[in-house]
C-alpha cells in the first residue's frame, strides 16, 4: 500500500526529510567553526584591524609633527596590507600625554614589546651616563663656586683692610699738611737740594770757578763766531782751537771740573726725583679727591 503519491512510500519520504535536516546542521556547524577559525587567525594577524594583540605606545617627535608622524605610520601599514581600526587610533590620540611632542605608535605581540623595552633600556643607560657626567660637572662647579666664594671673602677682607690703611694714611697726610710739615720723602729731597745749593753757593768753589771760566768761554764764543764769519782753512783753525784748549786746561783744575760735573748730575737727579714725587703726590691727591667725591 502506498501513501504520498507518485509511487513513493511514506516511510521513504520521512527518511529524506531527516537526511536534509542533518545536512543543514552539519553545514551550520562547519560555518561556525570556519568563522571561529577566521576570527582566531585575524586575532593573531598583526596586519589585520581585528588583531587582539595590539597596543599603542608613544614615540617622541619634533614639536607640532605628531599628526604627520601618525599619517606616515598609517601609510606604511597600508602599503604592507594592514592597519588598525580608526576608533582605536582615535582613542590612542585622546590618551596622548603630550600631543605636541608625542604620537601613538602600535606594537604587536611580546616580540615587539621586548624589542622596544630593550631599545628604551639602551636609551635609559645612555641618559644615566649623561646624568652622571652632569652630576660630576655640577659637583666640580660647586667646588669651584665654594672656592670663589672663599676667595671673594678674602679679597673683601683685604679691601676693607686696605681702605682702613688708606683712610689712616689720608688722615696722617692731611694732618701733616694742616701743620705745614713736609712728608718724609719730600723732606729728604728738600734736604738734598738745600745741601746742593749750599755747596754751589759756597765762596771760592763753584762761583769762583765759573767767574774764572767766563772769560775763556766768552773768548771761545768770539773765536767760534769769527771762524764762522771768515771760514778759514783747516790749517789756520786747528792751532786756534788747540790754543784755546790749552788755555782752558791751564786755567781750570780738571778735578774741579769733574766735581762740578758730578754735582751737576746730582742736582739733575734730585730735581728729577722731586718732579716724580710731585707727580705722584698729584696723582694721589686726584685719587683721594675722586674717592671722596664717590663717597
């Protein structure tokens, strides 16, 4: 007995329906497994936007160049066939601690994190060495500053002592000037000049010699004038000069001339020393006047 028409048994139709349902269930289970495997592959793919092992760290850049640095990294990732999600990048930019000098950069898996940590460790080591150098320099500068401060204090103390001595000397000089008494150096030079004047003005010594020399000097001047007027030859001029020299040597004592020359030199030295002392006193008085004007 048949049921269901077209020559098919009812039991056969039921068996076909069960088979179709089993095929659909197998296809659905296979699709779920495929999607799961695909998601798993994407999660471990560093170039896929759905990578689950991606984190953002921040690199340093030139001030104001963070946007260009982000675009450069996105372009490099796109050329490699991948990239991150736009919302992830926006969140990383929002968390940027210094948007002016830093930009977000993605890293994937522990290998990249380890490489970055090693690179940062090298930078930290170099910076530590630089800090040690700066600390040593600052320590040396501190020692130099302490030495300069100590030297400054010593110089200030010496300046105070010199000012006290200066004011004491100024007070003594002013007291001597008010009393009309000469200073020590001025008094010594004045005594030398007075002694020289007494020796020069002593009777029978230099003035007598000068009075004796005067006629011969006049005669020599007249001879020279006549020689210049007449311009005689060398034969006539040499005996006249020799005659005058002989007269001068006979009438003048050579020792007297030597003493006169020596005393004249002493007079010149005394006058030069007196002029130098006067110039020094004038400079000191100008300095005193300048200091008094400043105070």
